[in-house]
């Protein structure tokens, strides 16, 4: 798609003179046309997922991904390619299983939760107390919980409310004397696919093993318990936490022509869980953001400000990369104009959420309005919605210090079907949607780096 073809897709008012310069508009059209036909980013996504594979913090695969990414960025001709060291947690899953002992013996589908302790070698065999909420657990008499496994069969009510059972379930169960914690996987849909993810412990509370069951198996146990049937389960886990390991963030830049000291950051997280190959979460985010900068360089688009791509390490179970990046930039955080994160999968993009509240309501309102002006250039591919409220985990430390943050938004129809499962593979990424995400990120990064006023000013 060339510039003229793209221009024909835009509503007439957007073609008229306005606050965005003609070079900025022309660059946006070039980026969209090039992104929608790009092959390199998809080939690299396949390489990352298929040849390097799952990339949990502390793994050799993650370090291969760091080395490969930095080497490829140098081939791209990006500037100041760096890999600042980050010490990250190192948790290993080991062998694990859950089996139903009573009323009918048989295996159940499970994944241990990241950070969990192990069971004894012989496993833990115990009766199950099934509940749907923390409130229901707290209402049970002590003898119904102590010495048992607690199953949180919490129905999907959106990621935020439901993930609380993954992160805090083991602590809440242990406080009541339970010997292990099981959760219904955090997902709205399942084909016998358990979902892993990080959990946490609390100082002073016993550490008990924690695992997720496939929705179907959690539902079966809950139905049996509700019918008054005694349910006994055997859980075995070899999980272990090793000393912190060395990893790194991957950083590269396209220097600005007028204000190179001012930075627009764009990126995703390079690590993934140890199941699946991290295609949606967050290989696609890394490659779309990386390629957005590569396309600017390839097209000869040198923005007013510097665009910096960052592939953060250890988002999944520690956010050490995000913290280390904030420390690495130091006082330079004041020169960060905006931070854009893509970490919600590569389904069809609809636009961005913008947050700058720590900088004040006036800055927030101006930032949203300016981002909407840039976003309007994406109307032709339907990703022009810019709303208040957005950001991401890895740009969180920057946002807390006043940097406006933008999170790419997608239709979000199936992301949580694949999230943290064996099914998070390239097979479930739509190539055209991935290209649209790349185009959307590229135009916003270009626009914020090129427009004359600083975002929020």
C-alpha cells in the first residue's frame, strides 16, 4: 500500500491542514503500507518461538534470546545496541502431576504455579475442600479446611478479579491450615488446557504447594464436592527456586534529528513462561515494537526525538527488567516523552489506552488529546481508538515517575484462552493482525517522536 492508496482510506477531515505536519502524516502512511507487507518481523517471530522456544527467567533459552535479539538489532543498523545486566529469579518446574484418588482414580490436567514450593517426594494426598471465593473459604469451619487441599473453583470474571486466586490463593489457604492450594485456571475457555502464572507467599505464613487445574477438572471436583461426595487428590511437584541468575534487557535506538536527548520508548517483554513458546505473550509484542523502529530506519524516517526499543526481561515472575531499566536511565527519566508497551497479544488492534495521571490531570487530558490526533492517522486500518487509561507492567516504573504511558489495545477476544498455556504458540497468531499491530505501534511511536509539542505539553 503506497501513500496515495492509504490516503484514500482516511476520512476527509483528517486530510485537511491540522496540528500534525504533512511530513508526519506522510511518514505514517509509509509506515502503515510497509508494515502491512513486511515479512521480516514474522520470520523473526517464528525463529524466536520455534527455534529458541520458551524463555522463563533464569533459563538458557532466555539468554539465547537476549544474545540473538542484540545481534539482529546490530544487523538492522540500529544505534547503541546494549544489553544491561539484570539479575532475575530462577524457578524450575520439575516433574509434576495431580491424580484423582477418590471417588474414581485417574489423572487430572495441571500446571504448577510459578514460584511454588515442592511437595514431599511421595506427594501430598488429601481430601479437597472446594470453594468459589475467598469469602466462602473464610466461612468454612476449621475442620473443613485444616489438613486438606483447598480448590478455588473461581469462575471467570475478567482477568483482574480472577487472577487474585492465582496470586493469593496459597496464602489464604495456608492461613486456614490447608496443605496445598489448587485453582481453576484463570481463563474464560478451556480445551483441557491448564494455565500457569506467578503466585506469591507471605512472610510468617506457611508455604504450601500451589497448582492450577484445567477448567474441566476443577469443575468436576467442585460438582462432586457440592454433591457431598468425598474427593481425594494426590499432588506431586518437584518445583524449586534456585539462586538468582544473570539476564539482561535488550536496548537499541533510532536517534532523533533535533532532540535526540528526548526519548519515546516502545517495547515488550522477552521472557515467557516455560510452557508454550511465548508467541502472544510476549514474542509478538517484542517483534512488533522492534520492527516498528526498523521500518522507520528502512524508510529513512528520522524523527525529531529518539525512538528507543526495549525488550524487557523477567516480566512474568518478577518485573526485574522493568525495575532495572528505571534504575539504568536514572535522572534521564525526565527526558522520557512517552512509553509504549505491547503485552496483550497480537489480536486485531483497536488503538491505545493512555495514562499520565501522576503528572497531573491537565497533562493527562493533553496527552490523551494529542495521542488521539496521532491515532486518527490509523483510521484506515481501524486501530484509531485512543482512550483514557492504559500502560503496562514494564513501563509502570516510568509511569510512576510521570512519564505518559500507552498500552496497545486489541479486540481481546481469545488472548486469555492461550495465556500462560502450552497453546501459546505461533499457530495461534494471525499474521495479518500481527502486521496491523506493528503498523499501529509504528505510527504512534513515530507520531509522538515527530510532533513538535512534547506529549502532554
